[in-house]
C-alpha cells in the first residue's frame, strides 16, 4: 500500500507540475494566428504594408502552420522585446541575431555579413577588403558604432568617414536610405551596411552599385552574424516547431532571400554562398 501511495504521489506530482508547465507554455502561443512582433518601418526587412522580405518569411511560416499572420508593430529600438514579445502581444520575431539573451533563438535560417557598396563600374568595383589602399583618403559612409567602424579605424579610414545614426525611430528617420542617397549624390565615395539591408536596397533602388560582402576581414570584431527567429525564453515546444519548419523549408526561405537580394555567406562567414538558382 505504501509503495502504491508513493507511486501515486509521484504520478500526481508529475501531472501537476509537468502538466502545468506544458499548459503554461502552450497557452502563451496563439493557436489561431501567427502573431509576429515587427518594426513597421524597417525597410527592406519589415514594413507595415507587407512589402518587406521578413513579411514574406512570416507569410511562408503562417502558410505552413495553416494560420493567418497578425502583427504587433513597434519600432526596433530600446524596449522592442520588452513591449512586444515579453508582454505576450505576439509570439515570434522573424529576424533576430543568434545568441541574444533577450529571446530564445531558433536555429538560424541565414548567415550574412556587412557589405561594401560602391559604383558598379567605378574604380572600386573589385575592392574586397577594407585594407585595400584604394580606400585611403575616401569618404565612406558608416552606421555609427557598428562593428565595421573598428575595422575602418584599424585601416585608417575613420578620419574622413561620414557617420549615420544607429538608434533611430525609422518611422521618422532612415539612416540607411540617407546613406544610399548620399552615395548616389556623390557626397560619399562608398558605403558600408549590414548585408540584409544593403543588398536588398541596392537591388530594389540602386542597381548601378555593387554589393561586396566583406568576408576577408579576419580580425575582430566579426562582421558576419547568424540570424534566427526569436521566441520567449522557456518556450521550447514553440522553438522546436519553428526549427522543424526552418529545416524542412530552407529552400523556400532561401528563394525569398535571393529574390530580395540578401547576400548569404557560410556559417563561418568566410565565403559567399550562391542562392540565386
């Protein structure tokens, strides 16, 4: 009888605590819609009008889950995760850097790097490293505080650089568009941008420029990053479901990225991948 009572107590404990834990986790994630946390003006990634490539990735995931996509819009700046994902207004951030403690990352679905953007038929068209002497004494656009700034300083390029703001509300200010407009106008000689931003911008609006992934910069800080989807900490079931979708539909994800013009590199950031086919 004592053995039976002990076993019954153990089963009751597992049901109570294990079952409750599972219920809590599943209850946080909507079963009626794919609820996406996104910036409404983060062109070319997410846009309120649905034209960003992250919008298209969300549509793909929603389709595979058999769920409509619903958005919670908030500027991608300080407080983004706290005011969207953490307060359970939405369940997934489509693009989030691997390893950030604010979210639980899925497996990465792309690896990209910072890129150098120059005139396609100009004298810098075959430059592939920031140590190239042809960049000396040129005015290069850079997002202030971004990792390439350190590489520019190391190579003596920061003195004449033009810096653009990093933390802005993109509904009112767009440093990346300002940089590309300045490049078109000849105000700067070259631009350095995060590849998943710069690549699509060039493909959509600046076809006379070339996008050169900076895969030859071997000194720190690294310029390549793996991009995942972000979910709430502790939601392992939801994370595994998204991991499975990413694994089974990576080719379709790649097709969306290729169409957008996102440059992909190897997981170690040392070579460019061709996803154009």
